[in-house]
C-alpha cells in the first residue's frame, strides 16, 4: 500500500510539473531562436545563478568574485528579493534590508571600495543601462541570481548547484525544486558544485563530472564553505568559545551546513530557524529573547543580521551578539587559479 501511494504521489507531481515545464521550455526556445531578444552591453557581464529554487550559496560566491576582480570597477545587479521598495535603487551604506534587500545590503557592506556599485532593480536590462549612463567607468557587472534572466547577454554564465542536491538528480517544480529542466545546464560556461564536504574524494568528483557531462560541456569546479570565525559588534573576528552555549538564529534556506560545522567544532548551541529571508516580528523577537535566557550569546549569519539589526533586538538583548563570517574556497589547491584563468578568458572575448 505504501509503495502504491508513493507511486501515485510521484505521478500526480509529474502531471503538476508539466505546465511549468512547458512554459519555461517555450521561453528558452524563444530565446534560443532569437524571437525573444537579448541586450548586448559594453560592460562585461557575469551571471551567477542556479537551476533550483532556494539557496545554493550565491552570496559568498559573488563576494568571492568581487574580491577576485579587484581592482576593476565592479557592480552587482540584484532584484533585491523581499524589499518593500519599487523600481531602481543605487544602494548606499545607509540603506536598510527593508529598502535594499538583505543580500544586496550584505554585499554592499562587505565592499570597502567606494567605486563599487550595488544596483537593485528587477529589470536587469534597465539596471545595465543605468550603469552605462551614470557610471560609464564600470568594467564588470555581476547579475546576482541571473541564470533565468536571459534578456541580458552575459560574457560568463556561472551555474551553482549544491553538492548534496545536485541538479542532475532533481526534478521540475513541484515534483522537485528545479525552476527549469536540467538540460538547461547547457547554457552554463562554468558549473560550481557548492557546499562540498571536506571529505570529498577524487572518485566523487569524477562521478559528478561524468553525470554533469550528460547535460553540459561547462567547466566544472567544486567549492566548500570556509568558516572564518565570528564577528563581534566591533566587526572584529573572534573564535567560537567551546565553554559557551549559543542560540543560533537563522532565516536561510538550508541551515544544516552551519549545524554540522558547529557540531564538528564541539560548540554547544540551540537552534531557531525561520524561513528564508524571514522578516522578524515582535513575537519572533520575544521568542528569541526567551530562548536566550538559557544561552550565553546569540549567533546568527551576516545575511540574517541585516534584518535582525533593524528590529529592537539589539536594544533589548543584554548578551553578546556574534555573526558567522563565512566565505568559500575551491576544493584542490590548483582549482582557484584554473577558475581565475578561465574566467578571464571568457571576459577577454568582449
């Protein structure tokens, strides 16, 4: 009976996926045939995105690219997911997550260089035109979450896929989490499998490359999360204290890698996770404060801090607040230089 129910559920989800798959397939067909037109820009364009819904680690990868591309004049174009404002905004460091979006604000605050521009607009083509008119010295624009935004031609198309949920094992929504068919990985120049375990083996890498080759001829790389420590209220790095108990507050798609990291470091913690990009209410803050009674400090992500700091939590909490400082690193010492060389080759074709 159980297997019969599972088979029926799978069949129903496949039927439900069909209209969604048809729409996305037709849209891509129209772009491929030139019926829907792409805009060419004099600015070099890098797109970073994914096939699935939900997080694959885009923000730390975009931050890595910005560091890699220094000292070029760079910009990030983002739609500013969950912001309450409309239209185009050129971000400033006085903006909030409410007006700009949590991820754009996080990226903006990471950049010390005043030449960096954060442009928020759901119309990426409009944002590129704004950069050309108002910041003509811009060398490179990165489209954050831009894989499906095909109205702008890109010089480098980077597709991210989580190691624990690779696109080639996934299905179209709602049967799975894919926004479009896995065959659309063929549009990528580079595919990066993210959040890889530190124990990844050469055999696993070859298996992933073989399975990916059925859908794409892109160059393939693997990255793992790099935990630098925690930032205190003075933005100074500290080590996690094994003698303290932390309350970990997150509003991200997949907090499991953080749980695993803290457990591996033998850090005592309690966890409170909300949905991705969650807007914290007064009730949420009261719940957090109540849970803090049994903890020594609060721990959160940089992305979540962009929203939490706009609540009254910082004023109400009497204990320390720390933010996890997270980056990425390539698996294998030679991979970062190979990636950099190949990316420069793609950009030099303009």
